[in-house]
């Protein structure tokens, strides 16, 4: 097929890694990896440089075309998952309210690194110019379920790292929180936080993935008198 790269030829071709990708090379427990917003190579194998470079060039062209054509779903999903919220922030001003909230809701339910980009998520979810239509984050069924909840609700959050009990993602189910607390460990490092909140504090309710997820703004950490002085 004309225009398609010859993968066998690329695999046997000696080539330096693209400098942009080289800047994203980092050590890991399994050896060097590349984590660029448009391309992950895990593990990174130098013998595959030509193939990696070709994939990177094709991805950059596709992202540019998607932005030019305003194909926002394609633009966002061409980015690697941890970087999609940053890609969303770059195009947010070009989206109408319905598109903004629908896409942001989809990104949230697909994301697995909310804590790492928490400040950005909070800013996007709390944009005062968009607040009136934030209900569009949720499906009709999710909005109906949230409406049926009592005025005060109990939520749970499972976590493993100290200091992460004050995040944005919670669940109505203690069993779900427990699953998150112990999904990477079977010892006592798993923790479950419990919180009672007023329903009007809830940013969104998501039923996707069966997690009964409640999205909340993190509580501000109290400063000690020494810190406040």
C-alpha cells in the first residue's frame, strides 16, 4: 500500500531517537521508558527508534489535522491518557458549553490520574463562566440518581498513599472504596476515608464502571498557627 511505512524495514533501521522523545525518556523499575503526551514506549527499546519515530511523526500530523478540522474527540483521544486533561485545557475556550461538559465528563470517567492533575481538574470543573450548565457532565440517569439522594450523604474514598485521603473522587459504596484501597496491596497500607457532605457540595455523580462515584472539591487543609503567621 503506497504511503504506509514498511514496518519490517523500520525495525531493522538504525536511527537516533527524536530529540523531543529523548527528553521524555525516564528510568522505571522495568528499565527506561518514554512518556510523551502523544506517545508512550513501555519499555523503551533503542533498536525500535525508527519505528517509534515514525509513529510519533504520524501522531503529530493526526493531532494537527484534528485540531484544524475541530474534531475534538479525535484530538483528545490521540493524546496518551494522563495528558488528555491538559489537551482539553488547551482547547477549552473553543468549545461551547454542551461540548465542554460532555467531553470533560467523559475524560473524568476514563482518567486514572485525577490526583496528579487535581488543581487543573478543579479549575475546569469550577469555571464560573460555565457553572450554569455543569449538570451536562452527567447523563439523565445520573442526574436523576443524584436528585434522589438525601440532603446529606456519606461517601468513602479508598487510597494507599498517605496524604491522599482528601482527593476529589469518592464513592457512595464502602465496598468500592475498599477495592481501591487494596487493589495494589493486601497488607495494612490500604486506607478508607469517610466523609459526610451536603448534597449541594457534590460536583457530579457518575455511575460508569459501577463505582457510584461522587466528585467533590478537596477540603482545604488547615494551617497550623505557625504556618498562618
